[in-house]
C-alpha cells in the first residue's frame, strides 16, 4: 500500500512538473522585477553581482531572518546531541597522510573562504558560501587529529559579534533616515574591490556567523559520544 501511494504521488508530481514546463517560455524576457533590478541595481547599490544587491540591499531583512533560522537550527542541533565523549572512548589516531593533508588544506581553505566572502559583491559567492568553506577549514584538522577540541566559547563570541554587527549596520542605516540595511558609505567604482558601500561588511558578518555556527556544530558533533 505504501509503494502504491508513493507511486501515485510521484506520478502526480511528474504530471504537475510537466504541465508547468509546458506553459513556461524559456529564453523569454526577464520578469518585471528582474528587469527593474538589472536596470537600477548598479547605480543604486554599486555591486557588480546583482544577486548580492538583492540579498543584502533589496531584501536584507529576509537575509537576517535566514541567519536567525540558521542560528535556531544550530542551537537545536547542539541541544539534542548527546553527552561529550569520555577520554577513553576517543577515536584512534589518524595516519601521517591525513594529518599532513589537513595541515595543507587548512591555509588553502582559509584563503579561498575569505576570498569568496570578500568578493561576494563582485562575483558569484558571498558570506554563506564562504562561511561554509571557513567552517570546513577549522573542522578538518579536528577530524585529522582525534582528541583535539574547538574553543566553543571563542566560537560563540565570534558568532555573537558577527550577528550583532549585521544588525548594527542595519540600524545605522535607519539612523541616517534610510530603510533598514540600506547600503551605507561610498559606492566606489563599479567592479572594484572597495565598492558597493557597506555590502562587503555585511557579507563579512554573514561569513563569520555562518562559519562559526557550522564549525561549532560540527565540532560538537565530533565530540559527542554515540548512543547505542
């Protein structure tokens, strides 16, 4: 019975997707909202990557809610994890190749993560993508060296300051008579690294918050004792 219901659901879903694709005109003119953003984003925001202009300028409050959801999910995940491992139950030591590879990848991932965050207003990427890479940079050494732990207090401080900085930039815009999270500072030259006003600062805050939350959660997961 379960297989029959699953098959009927998949059949209905397939018919729905097929009907949607039949009515869509691929390669047609962009929607009205997209046209408006493509026309004025460079002048209003100064970001060469229009996705960044949408995420941080035109709907920055939605991005703040996404960060709130991520924080809630990470907090809930930390609460449901089990107790920390006892000293005798830690994983066996890893080999030389794994440890050397972790040491090699740490600076590379750190540079790539920071590059993606700092260039999010110029090229595809930004705080969310770069934050995940930063989290990987700090988590891989923990996997390579069982028994090592992350300073969760320091991670929590970074996460808190990053979130507070994101909100503070939005409040500063309101104090200046603008909407919440409206771009501040000089827009600079379109396509230059120092451009788009305060948007790169917002992406730095997003990257640090995402990276610290994810790295802390993964580290806590690795330090948790498995239950039978």
